[in-house]
C-alpha cells in the first residue's frame, strides 16, 4: 500500500477549514501543515493539531510543506503568494500546487511551475461559511484544471465525498464562476429584497411563508429547466398586475429598477417558451422600459 500523500493547506478560512476536514477523513492523504494569516499580513505556521507553533513564519524549507499544497486565500493574493513561494528555499519538483479560486485559472501559479511544480485548480460549486465541515462537499460538482497527474490526485480526493467533476478551459471556468455568483450570492441578495418587502408591511414571517414556493421553484428549474419553470404575471401576460407592482415600488426606486430588470429577462423567457404572444410581450416590455427610464 502506498503511503498517504502529505498535504499542506494555506488559508484556513471557511473553505480552507472544510478542505482540511476532507483531507483528514481520507485515508490516502494526511495533513502535514496548515498556514494562515495574522492581522499583520504575515503567515504563521500551525501544526496538524492546529496549535500555533511559531508566529510570523513563511514556508522556507522542504519540511514546511507536503507534496500537495492547497491554496485557499482571497483571489487577489494568490499571484503574490505564488511568487513568494517560488523564491523560497523549497524544492518544487514532484510537488503539486492547486488553488481553490473559482475566478482564477491555474496559470496564476506559473511561477511555481517554472520551478518544477505541477499546478492546477479545484473549485467546489458550493457556498461555505465558518464552521462548515467536509459534509458540505458531499455529492457536489467540482471544476478542475491541471495535467493528468494533478487530475488523478484530485479525483482521489473528491471520490471520498462522492463528488462529481468537470475539467474546464479558462474561459469556461470564468463563465461558471460568474454563473455561480448569480446562482448563490445574488440569490441571497434577491431574497433579502423579498424579506425586506414583507417586513416593511409587518409580515415578519414572510420569508418562512414563501419557503415552499422558493423550494418548488428550484425543483422545477432542476427538473424542467428555467425556460419551462416561469410562472406569474409576466408568464400570464398580466399587465394590470405588473402596473400595480410598479406603482407599489415607486417609493423604492432601487427595488423598482430591479423588478424591471428581472421582468425584462422574464419577458424574454415567456416569449421564447411561447407563453405569451408578441403583442403582450411588446406591451410588457414597454411597461418595464418606461419605468426604468424614470430612475
């Protein structure tokens, strides 16, 4: 039996901590070290049991890092970190370095590749908050980049959580990350609008009341696709209801603008799916466009 692959994680944030837990649970991998940031922007070394060993250190020798290095730090810091690591007194031959960024491709680690490292990326299509464990990886999709050696190692890692994977080009990776932001982050923003609208009318449990319709909508999208899941006033061509909504939102121009932007997209879906005829489509678009111009 092969010895477990030693792993170092740089950046024990929400995603980093979940990744550490995933590595710990896998018999084919073991944590060599974890590196995190202090408030002074220096790195400190932590042992595998997460007790601080020494402050203001940076990986500088082979024993500081395992053979697989997982970088889980903010996107705008990855390039600088890769450059610093490439200048450290570490042999990069036969080492594997990946980052977990969704928006960056693996080429940002090129300074390490020039020193002999295999580079790649692994991005879990999931949302993470502090305290999450490896359970959040169960059955999700991962996007990957890297050579055959990197992909083989990453396949082993995600197999333990029944993960599914897709190898993407740089442009595909950027598109998937943009889509993920709409699907997760902006869904949160949209539901915040929903909650505020209900609370402004003293319906404090409005979000809970709407939970079944939200969940059923997501199920419909997953089973039928977005084009066949649209319902409501736009899909029905109900101009009087749309006019009433626009009037209700006049006191909040920001929400009204968002309503119009989403309504324009919904009208395109309704037209493409054949739910409304062209005359209704033209009328509805004019309503939204006219209201938008008032902003």
